[in-house]
C-alpha cells in the first residue's frame, strides 16, 4: 500500500532504510530548476545580433573561444586574465631584449665624448667587485642587523626584556662578526 524508495548503500558501506513516500512524489534531482521570467526571456533570444545570419557568424575569420555559457562577470574576468597575460609576455620580451642589449655592450667601451677608453664602473665599487647593487644591498642588510642588535642591547640594559630568548642571545653574540663583515665591505 503506497510507494516506496528502495534501500540504498552509502559510500561508507552502511545501508539506508527503505522509505515510504506519498503519491505524486518527485525526487529532488528531477525537480526542474526555477527560472524567473527575465532569465527565460534572455535564453529565448538568439545569441547573434539582429539581422546576422548563422552562416556569417560561423565564418572562419572569427577565432574567439566559445564563452556562451559564462556570465558577464566571468567573461570580464577572462578578458582581464588575457590582458594580464599579454602584458606579462610583453614585459618578458622587453626584459629579454634589454638583457641581450646589455650582453652585446661591453663594460669597457669608451664613453661618448671621451678620447680614451675608460671602464664603466658604478660609483663606490671597484672593477673587480661584484655588482654594486648586490654590494649596497649587503651593506644595507648588515647595517640593519647591527641596528637591531644595538636596540636589543639597549632594551636589555634598560630592563625591558627580563628573560631574553635563545634567539635574542644568539643575535647579540653575532655582533662582532657583523661589525667585521661590515668593515670589510666598507673598505672594499
């Protein structure tokens, strides 16, 4: 008497009980999805502009990806991604061209307007050193570490840090090596 949904096995191996349902029951998977009148209206409209034949739209000159199932926001996001990718590729090409141009030019080319060949060296660096930017970065890094060590020492002397951690004590013990390294770099 009545309609039943048969028992089924769950993914973990246990069984669901058989269930009795009323007459006219429609399983949830089979219930049609609600669409308001505006969605129905726009779905019924053709995708092509008025007056354009489907043959003309399928012309081989049109090579856009099919984005018909995407929302406006998704299409906009795709366009943004493509634009970003193009800009990144352009930037990489520019970088590659610049690197090639730098490789072609030698460091000891004569400067325009100078009679003798003078090596092109960045200020503050000797010709045998690593690039000046690396050296200046290293100097800045060492000065920052020394400044942090000095601040920590002042805080310890003032009593702001009653029990220093192991890392803090290690930082304080590295002070002399940092100072020596900084002096060495400044001498060069």
